[in-house]
C-alpha cells in the first residue's frame, strides 16, 4: 500500500500534525506541502491536512482536495476554535463536502495557535465588528489555542492514523478463502 500525506499550513500548526501523521504510517510513504504535491493517482491511502480559514479548509488544501477522487482518505486539520464546538463541527462538514467521492476512513481536528497578527487586528481594526472583536471569551479561546498542537494532540493524531493505515490496508486485501 502506497501512502501520501499532503498538508497546507500557513504558520506551522498543521505542518506539525502532518509530520506526526507521517511518522505513524508504514512505508512506502511520502509527505508533501499541497503546493508541491504529486498527482494523487498511484496512492492507495491519502492523508489530507488543512487549516481552517473562514469556516472551511484553506484554499491551498481545498485546491488539492478537488484533485482527489475515488480514494481512501483520512482528514486532519487545525483551527482556532475548540474542537468540540458547533463551529468545529460545521467546519468538518464543509471539508467533508470538499472530498465527496472519496471514502473517509477517519478525521482528526485539534486547536492551533492563532496568528498573533490576526489577534492584533481583532483588537484594533476589527474592534467594532461583533463577529471578530476581542471579548473575554474569545481571548480565553486564543490563549488555549496558543498551547496547541501539543504533545497530546500529536500523540492522538499518530494513534488515529496508525489505525487508519491498518484499515486502509485491510480493506484493500481480497477476501481469503
Ligand atoms: C485568515 C485566518 C482565518 C482563520 N479562520 C478561522 C476560522 O474560521 N475558524 C477557526 O476556528 N480558526 C480560524 N483561524 C485560525 C487557524 O485555523 C488556526 O490558527 C490554525 O491552526 C492555523 O494553522 P497553520 O499554522 O497550519 O497555518 C484563522 C486564521 C487565520 C490566519
């Protein structure tokens, strides 16, 4: 089974998760940033990583996702919101839509530190915008996000993708007897 990991990452959070996912997978395997990734044909299992941008996968990841059809895939991503929030659930749904036509074996999503430049913008230029202005609740969420992805997140990602690789390989085998 040939495995491919493709990710998009602006500030490094999703790259960290991609590297953990990659470590957990059996050989033969390859790891690429979406901009440099090869054609998905020729791979049996593809792990696709994105960061959440305005409620869905970022454009770099989404562009590659469109090229993937009829494959066994695993999704992983990072976002500023809490992974158990409604927002996170809605993001996952949107990403699932982007990869329709593939068999999703599993999904992983964890928080990732929000770019301090964006936080600064929220505190200044967006301060009168109710959707983005800095509130105590939003500040607490950003403080928590700043600790992620942490070792626990990376261990979970490794564990999940090791399992997905086994699933992908098993399903690919013809029935014995
Ligand atoms: C322009 C921009 C838009 C973002 N939009 C969202 C969003 O809609 N929801 C969310 O939970 N996080 C959002 N985030 C936070 C990122 O998804 C999060 O920090 C992520 O871990 C960044 O990943 P990266 O380091 O791999 O680029 C946004 C961040 C930026 C910079």
